[in-house]
C-alpha cells in the first residue's frame, strides 16, 4: 500500500526532506567507505529513520579500494545492488555522461545549493546539473608534531619545500620509541598511493601524459619524484608502509607514531580531536611542500552521495542523501560529537560558525585551500587532461591502480624504480592507445 512520506520538523534536526510518495517499508542499500565521517553518518542515521519510519537503511561499509571496485562493477553492469553510492568527484562527471546516475533536480530551498563551495559544486556538476551531493571535501596539507619539532630545534615554514621536509623527517625519526619522521600513503590504488604520488610528481615537474597522450612515466621527473618517495619512506617511514593507506596513516598519526604526515585536509578533524587523538594538543599544520615546480593543479577531492539510475527507490534515496548533506546534519554532528568533527569542506556556512573556528584551528587554512583549489591547472608542460591527484578519464581507475602496484613494489624491494617506470610506461601506453586517445 502506498503511503505519503511527509517532511517532518524534528527538534534534534530540522528536516530538509521532500514530501514524496514512496512505498511502505522501503529499504535503501547504501555503499560507503570506512572513513571516520561515514561511520559517523551511519551512527547518526537513526535520526533519519525516526523521522522517516517507512524508510529503512542497509549499510555496506567497505575499505576504499574494495568500495570502488564494487560500485564500479555494479553501476557499469546495471546490477542494481545499491540505492546510494559514495563516489568521488572523479566518477561523478564520467558516470553522469553515461547516464548511470540520477540527476538531482528540484532540491528544496532549505538545502541551499549555493552554500556549497564553488569548486566542490563544479566537480559534481555535468551539463549544468548536479549528479551527486557532497558529504565532505578536502584539499591537502602537511600535519606535524610540534613537540617533536621543538625538541629537535626545528621550525616548520608555512610553505615548506620537499628538501626541508626530508631534513625534518631525518631529525624527528626515533625508531627506538616508535616515532617515524614521515608517514605517507604506500597502499597501492589509484585513490590511495597514487593520489599522493601524482601530486608529488607534479611538484617535481612531471605529469601523466603529453599533449599527444603519450605517457610520460619513464622520464627524469618521475624518477626524481619516486627516488624521493622511496628514500624518505625507507629511511624515515614506519614498517610495512606498502600496506598503509589514508586510514592506516590516520591511526599511526593519532597514536603518536608520525613526526609528519602529508595527506588530505579531512584528516585534521580527527587529528585535533582529543577523544580520538593522543597528540591532539601537539599538532601543527602547513601547506603541501613544493619541489622544483611550483603552482599547477591542486588537490581537490570530495566524497559524494549519488543515486544510481538502476535504483528502484530513487525518491526515498533522494530524501536520505539530502538529509545527510544538509546544514542541519552538520549541526547534528556538532551537537553529538563536537564541532571539530563536522563533515569538512563542503559548505561556506560551516566555516562561519564561531564554535567551529574555535574548535578547529585549521579551519581557515582548509577553507582557503578548497575555495582556491584548481584541479584543472597546468603542469610544468602542457597536458591534455584535468585533475590534480587523478587523470579525469575513465581508464584511469585501471591505469592508476596498475602503476600504483608497481610503485608499492619499489617500497618492498620487489622492483627497482627503473623497472617500475619502464614497465608502467609500456603498460599505460598500451592501454591508452587501445582506448583510442593517441592519433
């Protein structure tokens, strides 16, 4: 029997849901990543279910690489396993062009689309339509331990260079006490180690392809970047670095085992939260380091909630994703777990709260980094693609993961840097040629 779901104003959370017709006892299957903010969303979703007693939520929470494999396979085959997907600004325009996602028209005025920071909104827009709603967004920063720097007589510049970072890592490493001067992503994957490595390569003057779509992997710039990456991690990194992705490094840093960590700004809320971090009162931050090339594309990533075209419950799904990305959801997180833990980087209004500014000393830095991010900027030499920590073409999922495996193999000693570069050059050239990019 059909029932009408009414928008309900709740005391704990003002609803921004639509008044829409849905089937009784609709169950939404939500695929999401096992990051702190998404686990929080699952915990708080009981509020949504109380407001919408006829909509039930079934959560599938996966490790990042596994999530990407599962949702890509499902949507490409029209499997219909999921009603809501957690995907990045890499996937949104590509999948929208394939008509794999539901366009998000007629959002309620209370949702306030214009409050979404412009670069974030543009990243999930295709042909002037939104195809996802941003849950959180990030740029990149350098986090470091102020107590270790003080002890070593070091001062972190606001805009450090990679040469300076190498010196700082050497001087803050204390293996006897389980402290490692540098933590970086080493786990293979286009969105794991290659997200960071791609930005490092840009800083050393490199890129993925030239204007004729010829791979530029087996080049001096890539070799210099990977030599730096291998060297700092083998000298100053933790054991088992090739298994460490974002979440593993977050655990290492909050546990007091990293002198420095260069990664997404979304980590800052957890790192500065005394309930989750043993070093919350000993953290400083700076810009991402620069190499021989300054400027160029800058890291911009957003985790977004989207509805696959294969979902039979798009109306109910739209109600949930609007709730989970609303201004009121931000306030709910603040009231429940503290302002430092609100989903960062998506809304201008979030950065305006005095409570957030007080709880999050990094907030102004992050707002500026995201608001002025330029993933479409130029590398040292002209390039035919967009993206900072990824290449905005469908083939990059496979390309980035394959190259990421070779990069990880250099950390374990299974491949030399020269072997990794040569093999990757050949493999990527074959893929991109078969895809028809090269004329």
